[in-house]
């Protein structure tokens, strides 16, 4: 009598095991399905435009068959790029301001660059009224593409373009509180209206010193010179909380291993504090500082400052390099501390470091598209500043702000003192060859008023000489235009 009962219990136990296995498999497939749906939603909202906007996506050619490419405008409403449609239906991309916005806006012939490239999908998408689109479809007419309204300030771009003149180099202007790119100039430049007709001559010098298609603001790599002393100072402050006790007697030169480092034009600065060394941009004092820094800690600091990383910007960019490590010798340590050696940076990178300092340590992601709208001006999508992250602590940023203010009040940036705005920054003269006297002129800094807030300006003038006499005046013209317009 007990045997049937045992069999029933065995069958019940077996069924429970099977039911549990079935439930596990069911939940597994339901889970995978939900994950798939979630990823599909994520792709549609966040990633689909990136894939569609890829230059390798031939789907864009289909859009161009049905949509007239939209306009690109400055923040103050000036048309920077538009498509002219002839009576025969032919389309010509036209850039009213020629080379002035060449690298920022880009071109749309023989490939694409700048906003024309990463904003391509938007420009070929139409949000015209749907009945209008239906009628156009029936009549076999193209719809008008959406417009991109940029963060670029026409007056500021013009000031930067004129200030740089015929020099090779770059100017970047950012709004540190938001990350808006207000101006971006690179020279030598090109006329985007002539890309199709002059393409061969334009690309023939891509490897030479002109290289007009290279956006020097984001892709040009330069030794930072004394602008790098901003980072050297930050590392020294972290390692030496009692920095007020620092003192150095500058005699104009300092022997390091088998070499000798000189101050600019062999200037003798005498006894200096850390603040004086920074304001006067004393190479011998900073070489001395570099010899005592923890190389591994310095490398970690620069890693956190985006060296060796892809910059979070919409434009193609080069990665800055910092190669100092625990195995580096004293000559490398001293050279690195003054912004020479193998350290290389882009102007955009230096502008971002400066922006973080001006914004209490927080870096906002630089962006250049403010919003998109249909051709009648109805807003389609708005973009806002987003935080990248804190590059340094707020108290560290405040201390560097003090140091950079001294550069203007009593140091190498004195040409910016006594203005209607409060300015701070760091100059630099970066040697780039073995020929004595050949150096790039640098300035990176910010200025502010209570009414208009802050703006960051970074300038590099290739083979310009002293940053104080060449780069600072360029920055001043940009500051003047911004705060006086």
C-alpha cells in the first residue's frame, strides 16, 4: 500500500523540478526580451542619429534626393552656410563669410568637415509642416531641410579672425559656465566656396607648414611652453600645502644634468616666491620645482586633465601627450615642468583646462550646436551644456585663479590690466626647434564682468615669439569685442 504513495511523491517532485526549470527558462527569455527592448529604445533615443550621421552611411544620400540642405546660422542669426537653388534645380552650397568660419562650419564638397559633417543628418532632415511635405511629395519637389543655429558669436569670430591676421595659429573662445564654443579660428585657412574648384591645390600642401585643412584649434599639437606651468603649479600645490614658504633665487639660468635651462632672454628675476615665479614665468624656478615633484603623481594629475585622452568635443581632435614617468631623468623632469620636452597640447585642450579653472574646477563639455529649427524658425531640438566632470577641486581652482590674476596685475600679461573687465591667465613662449629664438607665442586665460559673466580665450601664434607681446594682444582684441559689444 505504501508503494503507490511513494511513486506519486516521486512524480510530484519530478514535476516540481520540471516546472522550476520551465519557469527559469521563461524568465530568462522574458529578461532577454526586455533587455532587447530597452536597448532598442536607448538606440533610438541616443545612438540612432550617430549611426545615421556617419560619413559611411549611404542612407544620407537618399535624404539629399528629397531634401534641400538646411542653413547653418551664428548665434546672432547670421547665415554661415546655405544652399542656393537655381532655376534649373541645381544646388550650390554657399558660405557668405568665406574663410572666416572655414574650420568651424566646414565644407560640403569633396567630403565634409566641421558642422557640415557632424550636423549632416540634421541639415538633411525636414520638419516642415507635414501637409507641406505631402504636397511637395505629390509635386515631386524637395522639402527644405532643418537649420542648425550654432553657439558661434559672429562678432567674436570676426575679432579673433582679424586679430590673428596673416599669422599661422589658432584662437578658441569658450563660455566656461556652459561649454559653448563662441569662436574657433584656425589659420592658414581656405575658402569653402572654392573647395570643388581648387581641391587639388588645397590638398597638395597637406603635409607642409600650411596644411590649410587642419583645424589647428582642435588638431594642432604644440609644446605648451609656460602655459603648462598652470599644471606644474597645481601638482606642486598638491604636494606642498605649505607652498607659501617656497623661495628661489633666479640668476637667469640653472644647470640640469648635462643641459642648462635659461629664463626668457636670460632675464634675472632674483629672489622669488611661488606666486612671483608664476607671474614672471620664471623658467629656472619652475625647472627647480620640476626636479622635486613626484613624477608618478604628476602623470596621474595630467591623466585626469585629459592628456592622452580623446577630448569630449564634437570636432575631430588630436590627443595631447605627457610622457613623464617614474623612470624619467632630471632633464626630462625639468623640461616638462616648463612646458617643453615631449609634452604636446592642442589649443582646445588648453582652453578646456582654463575653462575648468574659471568654472571652480568643473569642466563643461564644449558644444557648438545651440538648437535646430525648421526652415520657418520653429524649434525642433535644443541643446544644453552638460558636465564632463571636475578636473580639480574648487579650492584648487580658486588658488590657480589667484595665481593667474597675478600674471595680469604684475606679470607677463600686464597688457590686460586696467580694463573694464577682470582678466587672468598665463602666457607662454614655446620653443619648437633647435634654432635659437624660434618659439610659438601662447596665451590662455579668462575675463569676466558681473553683467556678462566669464569667457575663456586661448591663443597660439606659430613662430610668434613671446606670448606677452604677441598672443596677449590677440586675446585682448577678443575680450574687448566680447565685453564691449
